[in-house]
């Protein structure tokens, strides 16, 4: 049996730091409203560049089939997501007169995966998807907001896209972590 649906692509997962504590310390209606607003802003800023596989709690599983990923395009999009997320937190904190102690981390991974349909749901399948989820659970970054680019993603960048400013980056065995200012 051969699956012709297997393709190379990017997995992107934006995930909230501090989510569990937030849920336990926030009233149900208030927390749900805030999380819905924050997830919505990430989806809006994405502007359909990535497809959405699923939304689970405080994370979105984005994907894009792409044989030649572009660091500059993706990093620009993620900075826009980060800035919009921070602005929305500031807006909601002021509107609701409360402190919202959430930050954002991103995992960007590249490899082969497939998708299949169950009812109305499109599901992703493959080692690449599992690896991206595993990368969320790491001890490599000290900052609350960052982007973690896997070595697999960095390896597939075209040579012309390898102009990465390493000043605010940390290279580790598994890839590169880009820290956000402030």
C-alpha cells in the first residue's frame, strides 16, 4: 500500500506560555473570552499563509506544503503574530482591568507528513508532526517569548535565504532559537 499524499512541508505551532496557570487563576467565561481573542488574532495575522489542521487549548497546528521554505517570509510573519499578540494582551488587560500573564512561543519544523480526512476533520500524520509537538516541551529557551526553528527547517532553506542575523539567536543541537526583544 502506497500513500501518494505524503509531501514535504512546514509545521508551525504557536503556543501560549503560562496557559495552565492562567486557566486555574481566571474565571471560566473571562479566560475563554481572552483565549478566543488571542487565538483569533494569530489566525487573522496568518492571513491564510498557513493552513490550520487543528486548534487545541492554547495552541494552533498550522501547516504548509512547501518544497522551498523561506526563513525571511516565515520570520516576518511570526514577528507580526508576536506583535499582534502582545498588542491584544495589552488591549484586553486595559479593557478588562486585569493582568494577563501569557507569552507566546513558536515551533517551526520541516519534513514529510500526510493528511487524511475523518468526517469534517483534516488530520495530519507523520513523524514530523510528533517531533514538532515534542519541541514545544524543551528546556533550551530562558525567555518567555521565542521562535524555535528546527535543524530540519534550517537545513531545507535555500542558500540565498541563509542570511540569518545570529545576534539575537541561540544555536543548539536541535536547531536555532530566536528571542524576541523585551
